[in-house]
C-alpha cells in the first residue's frame, strides 16, 4: 500500500481511495496508487486525464493536484462506490474542501457521480475565486431529475442545492470533452407477443419449478451459467486483490496543495466510542479471532449467499470465511397492559428473520469449509449510544430514516464483533479479522428485486418496468454506496460489491429484462428469476426461493424505532446533532 498522498518528482500529488481491477495494467507486485500517479503525470491535457480515469475498472474516488498547471482534479466512479464529499465556501473566510467524511463545523454534500471535475483558482482582492469545470460521463443523467447532464437545467443547482455566492465558486460545463463511461446502456427490448413462462401449478414447489425451467430451456440455462461465471470472476477479483485499510482514514483536500493530506477526523472518525461491551461478549480488542481475510455481510438472502458460495470456490479450502449476521434485540410485545407485556425467552431474543435465514443458508454452503458465522447482537442501548456518538457522523450528509436504519445495521455488522454461532468454538467471543467485506448491493436494482417493481409492472407493464430499472441503475450512485463506504471504512475495512463489477453490470444490461425477471410469477420466484436459477445450480435450494427482505426489517432494527416513520422521512435521530459540536 502506497503512502498517501503520493508525490512524484514534478510535485504532483495523488490521493487515491480505490482499487484498479481492470482497464489499466497493474502488476501484482505494484501499487495501483503509484502506477496511476505515473500515468497521470504523463498527461498534459484535460482529455488525457479524463480518458485515463474513465478507463479504471473498480471502485474509486480521487483527488489529484496537477502541479504544472496548478489544477485540482477530483471525482468518483460512475457507480459512486467510494465516498467523496465537498464543502463549497459560503464566504471568503472559508476554504474549499474535499473529504471522504465531514470535517466539522462545515456542511458537506456528496459529490454527484456524473463525471470528472477540474478546479482552478484565481486570487483576487476580495479573496480566492474558484472555477469548477465538469467533464460529464457519456449519457450521464442528474440523479434527482434524470435530465441529461449535458442538457439539464442550471448546473450549479444540480451540483449543489444551497445558497452559494457565485463570486466565490463558479461552475461550468465542458462543451468539448465527454468522458467515456463504464455505465452501459440498458437493453430495452420488449418481450414478444407470444412470450410466456411455463405455468406454475398449484401443488408445484418453487424449487421444482426452477429445476424444470433449467432442464427444459437451454437458453435460460446458458444465461444462468453465464451469470454465475461473471459473478465468479468478480468475486475472485475482490478476494485476491487486497491491502490493509487504516481505520478511520479520511481522504482530504483543501484549497491549496499544502493542505492535501491523509488525516483523521475529530470525534466523528475515532473508534473510542466503538469499544462498547456487547451483551454476551467483550470489546472488539479483546475478542478471540479465527483469522479470515474475507467476510460477507450475510443475511441468508439470495444475494449474500450466492456471493458466499462463489467465494468458497475462489479461496483455498483451509481458509475460513466470516459470515457477518446482525440482529437487533426483539422488543417485548405490548398487549395494552404493562403487566401483560410478553418478553421473548433469552434464547429467542436474537431470533430475527435474518438470523434464521442466515443459519438456513449456512446449512447449504460447503460443509468442508470453516465458516465463522458471527452473531452480531445489538441492544437498544448500544444502538442509541453508537448512533449518537459515532454513526450519525458517518451517515452524514444523508439523513433519512432509511439511511439511519441501514447505516446502523451495516456499521454493527461490518465491525464483526460478536459471538461465534457454529463450529467447535461455538459460543466464543469473536472479532472478524477480515479486511475485505463482500456486499450484495446492486443486485436488486439490476435484477428487479424491490417490491416497488411489482407495483410499477402492475400499473405500466413491461415498458414501465424497463424504465423503472433504467432509473434504478442510473441513480444508484446517489443512493447509499458512499454512505456504506464511510461506515465500513470506519472499521479499517473495505467494502466490495461483486454485483457492481463492470463486467457483471455490462452482462446484465445486455440482457432483455424479461429473461432476468418475470413478475407474472409470485414473490420469491419471479423477481431475480435468473439469479434464482444460478442459485439452484449452485445447490442453494432453500435460499433460491426466499423472498426479498430488506436489512432494516430482517435485522429488526426498524422495530426498535418509531414504527410510524416512513423510510423517506428526515430522521430526527440523525439531525439532532450540532454541526458546531466538536
């Protein structure tokens, strides 16, 4: 791992938070940071720099100071898999700032993954004036309006929704350079008039139905195996390319190159608040570890279980793999009278849906592998304390109820501190040593996994569903990946998303939607139909027919909070923090 910021003989500086999995040649013994800096140093024009960055396959955010031109370059990959925020000065006493997390007391916003940015500065009597030029990805759209970036409304409004003096920061769009994008166009081919799937008989099991399709339809069987193949390569790439990520590292740049540094944030980026004692265990520092280099956010759902089955095919059989399964304590059922509140027995306290499906899925995985099934059990008190002192700073600048629920669940799960639920050391306190965490994000957007997709299909048919999926994929960078990166990196770990591998996205986008899903079939079968066929052939017979369950419901974190809240509501638990509190 290269020291950051990386500096070359010309005085160019590079802060690189990413992985080069393809597109640019990097030898196994080489640092991708050093390779990228050398290539950037050879670039003398805007077109050369934007073309080079557009070739990178893998998650990234970048800050590059081009010393010879006194120009600052920055941006995120088209899927937004790495966090990068900016603070745009509201007056001449403030500095322009780029960071992976908020630096208090300033307000930040996530930089939209719509292209690559260049900033130049001019010193005037009143202070510095910055000009930010956007070089948009080809066919990029604004995540909110879905207007084409090159033809959208006011540029500054889309880039930064807030009051901002134009005399300090001005925006402009490059009219001569459009950057090639790793986001492929979606196949919008409608099914033929006679398209239909085989009938599902009343007494036929879902598994039997999937097996019959695989036997009878050679086209779908081929596509299923191709999907398994590209996913296998994506998982293999992500388990073998590893480096150690320092805990709570902040990628920061301010208005001059002297301020480019790898730094740690204040309280928002320390682990002092995280060493709380779990109810049935100790702090992470004092746990027993059974060394694994790969962990999986593991709910027992089809996405995470397929990833686990493929990781098993990649790693030597003597290497353990950690399965991180989070549960929030079940609250007593309120029957109307305090004396009649029904508390679950202690042994059932953590039997949330994801815990139960997690163990079911574990039973279908390779029995010759040492799987560390880590029960991450979280009480209401631990949730409130960790959120108040730590997690809310990492979720920022997102602030909805959904961001709160998912952010907290992912933070506790990715920490990996809990109880070993299986094997000869069952019941031991354990802290996952894995530095890479594989996550299933991106599957639902591409393979029609959300309940709202059924609503859209019922209302508008195939064409409406196709448009909905196109919207889901094109706006994915603005939803939650930056948040999850901030949360997982806080533990010194790195999130990796096999379903968002460029090859996987390209393959899935090339297929007509009706071979990936068919919502004429019931829930637990029609959505993500192609992936269910892949899971069936991998031997995941019970998992292949599980219906989608969101982490906030499967882990039961939503039950600990205000049940009347809507997912899109602004969450008071996130917004009660003071921006001036340090």
